C-alpha cells in the first residue's frame, strides 16, 4: 500500500538508482552501508543522551 502511494506521488525511490547516486556498485553494498549508517546514528544518539 505504501509503495503504491509513493508511486502515485512520484516519490518512489528505487534502491538501484539511489545506490548508484551514492556511489555504491550494487544494491547489496548499499544495504550494508545503510545498515551500518543506521547503527552509527543510533550509537551517536545514545551517546548524546548519556551525556
């Protein structure tokens, strides 16, 4: 449902296109980078709250 709404609004992002824009060679590499990014952001947020 969410995907259909995004498609209708023209805001649907295809992972392959986003990965290329970020300089990743594949969607698999993009997924790894995004997972690492989420983890790092969460750690930074936790550290900020701890101070």
